[in-house]
C-alpha cells in the first residue's frame, strides 16, 4: 500500500541530498548533458537495483571520466524517499557534471508509483536511431517527437528503426518477439533495459533462454514472421497487438509466463 503525507508534491526533487533550489534546477536546464536511470520502488525494495547502479556508474565513467559510487546513490535515493514520505514510488536518478565541477551532481526525483501497463499496445514504426543508444539519457527530442506523432496517429508508442527498416527498440521500451519456442530480442543497437536484462537472466534460470536475432519491418526477418510480441520497461510488460498494419495475437499464456518470470526476479533493499 502506498503511503504519503497529504502535502506530498507532484514531484519531490533533491540535489545531492537536499531539496532542489532554483539555482540547482539551472543545471539540467542549461547543462543537460548527462545520464539517468528510472526505477520503481515498492516497500523500499527494487528489482535489479545492482543493474541500475552499474548502469549509472558505467555511463558516468563514459560521459565524465568519473566513477559513481553505488552506496552514495542508494543513500541519496533513501533520503529522497524519506523527504517525499513514500515507500512506493517512481524514482529517477540523473547524473550531471556542471562546467568546472569535479564531482557528479545527482538529482533524485520522486513521484507516485507508476501503474503497470494496461491493454495491448499498437506501435508505429519511425525512422529514428538514437546516438550512443547504450546510454540512457535525458533530452531525447527525437523520441519525444515521434511518440507524440504516434499518439496523434492513434498508436500507443513509436517503434524506432534504423536504416533498412531494422527494428531497434520502442521510444521508451524494449521490444521482444515470440517465435513459438523462445523470446527473440532485436539484434541491433539499443538500450539494454533493466527489465529486459532481468527477463533474459530469469528466463535462462528457468531453462527458457532468449536470443538475439536481426528483426526488420519486412522481408525474411520481418516482424510478420512472429505470432506474438511484447514491450517492457521499468513499469512492467505489455503485449503488442500491432506494428503498423501487422497484427499480432495477444498470447495470454506467454504474458502470464513472462510476468511470473519477471515477478520472480529478486528484489534488493535500497
């Protein structure tokens, strides 16, 4: 059960463990070069916490040539949760390095917990590939632009594709396909999402390993060869009912199995 103070704001934001000031908020506005991770906390626990901390550290080293201590991140998340008065929450940790600074500034944002996706999704393919897709970072104009266009066209999300119609990832999700015997992830440059990584790990432990294959919009490797598909991110999993004009069956048994596999992933205390 989610508990919070009546005066909990829409978003509780802290910078390095203190409430955000106007000066602090200039950092993401004026120096948006950075990275982040997004996670769902339930009862002070998180699935794949170690993966989130490793993601932040790896991105920080690549972008700023600085390590990022996982214990510091956990402490700041705990502090922000206490400040917001929440045990269940949507949490986002952003890393920035202002000009002249020698230490990464961490912005922790706390919001109400996200609901799991409801209903099957319709995806509109778009010609867009992110720069350095292995890094999760803010300010992706292209993703937001195409998500809005997809919504206007009656779709739930944009499906990003590289030249040649190569399927990479959803605008805010990873996409997986079901070939009748195994889960197939597109073998293309994309962000390895935490939920996707947990599913890969847990499927392998359950004796149902997934695999990577090239997936395209059309042709012998086209999406039409797969009877079912799904998307996943930190908010959970949802079946795909169509990509453009290609329809997919909603495989309830598959979704139950994937949901059980994901729910079985161990949780860690922040």
